[in-house]
C-alpha cells in the first residue's frame, strides 16, 4: 500500500466514523427526548451544555496538558537535535514551527497538542531525545507534526463534545425518568411504552458505544499521522525503528495521566497488550506491531 493510499483510506474512514457519531448523537437525543416528552428540545439543551463545558478545555487545553506533564520549554543548545529536526520538518510540512517542550523523564514518548498549527506544541521526553538516532527522531517528530497539520487535536476536541453530549443525554434521561417523570404521560398506548423501553436501553448502551467510537477515531488518526509523517520524511523505516524501540522500552511515563494518555505516540502506561479484538477496541492506540507492519509495507 502506498503512502497516498494510506492517507486517503484513513481520511475516508475518519469521515465515515464522524458521520456515524453525529448520527448517533441525533438519534439518541431524539429518542430520549421523545420518551420523556421533551421532543427535539432535549438534544439542543444537552448539546449546548456539552459545547460550553468543553470550550475551556479546547481553548486552554495545551497549557493544562503541559502543566499536568511537568514539561519545561526546550533549550536550543541543550536539545539541539529536537530543535533542528522540528524546524526542518515544519518547513517541509508548510506549518509554523510549534513550541517545543521537554519532559525530564527517561521513559520514551512524545505528544502534540494545541488547537491549530499557529498555537501548537510538540513535547518529547528526555528518554526519547537521548535514545533515538536522528533519523528515528525525525520519524517521531514528523508523526507529531502531522497530528498538528491534520488538525487531529481539533477533531478529537469535537469528538469529545459529541461523546460528552451522549453521556449527558443518557444521564439526564435517567435522572428525569426516576426523579422527574415524563412531561406527558401517554404510556397507555403501546407506542409510548415501546419508546420508553428503547430509551432506557439506549441510555445504558450508547455511552459505551460513544466511548468506543471516540477510541476508534483516536486509533484511526494515529494510523493517519504515521502515513502523513512518512510523507514528510520519505523514510518509513525511521518511524518503524523508533516505534520498535518504544515497544522495547518498558518504563512507565510517570507524568502521564488517564486524561492525557491518548495524546502520546504510544501508550505511556506500558500496560500488557492483549490481542483479542474486544480488548483492542478499548485501546487509545492501535497495536504498535500493526503500525510497524503498515510502515514497512509502504
């Protein structure tokens, strides 16, 4: 599979997942609103709440992540390869050089954040900067710059709003059902009772499905960033070798949290990898072995 076909395939699958996700939010909002007697107003109220609550994390999320990670601004002399690689690849990608930060930790990892290329950040650990060869470092930084160029952080912010909306809708439905009751009691007819049962089932299952969709999109963007990064370096083996070294590194990144784990190029917790399909569905990252296989097939 060529680099361009990898990129096209991942973009198409992303659009498909987004369409399904938006359809899910609309459907769950309509059914739950109808079951409670609120109609379409239910989904608009919940969507507004989710958007407002997510606004601050989208606007100031990069500063929050850096503070949580204990990252320091990179120093040009001290982190020379980091600076020069980021500068060269930013020119190749046609985006401004992001702000560079370093986490003083011997574990190997890196992430990108920021709402757009003009307000972007790339952060790497000292372990990554010292243990990778320059061509391998280029592969990792190209991957992170691709996340920025592809607006992955913005996309995942939108996905977070959608997932948050589904969770809020389900929670509001259950609270109204048990404590507030329905606005219009028309359970005497069969259709009202059926809709109510469907609403309860959806309120239980859709938060799980929304989480799975969110994780699937996150994994899909990792594949896309791999392919886009190789499009910058024209050297798939650099990133493949870097990922292989990251696999061998068993050190847990202490600065990582559950809230930031999905940002990193690989799982920072180094948890046991399960091959079962139902286990992989709950992973924030695709299996590294699969990523290396795709890279070496380019």
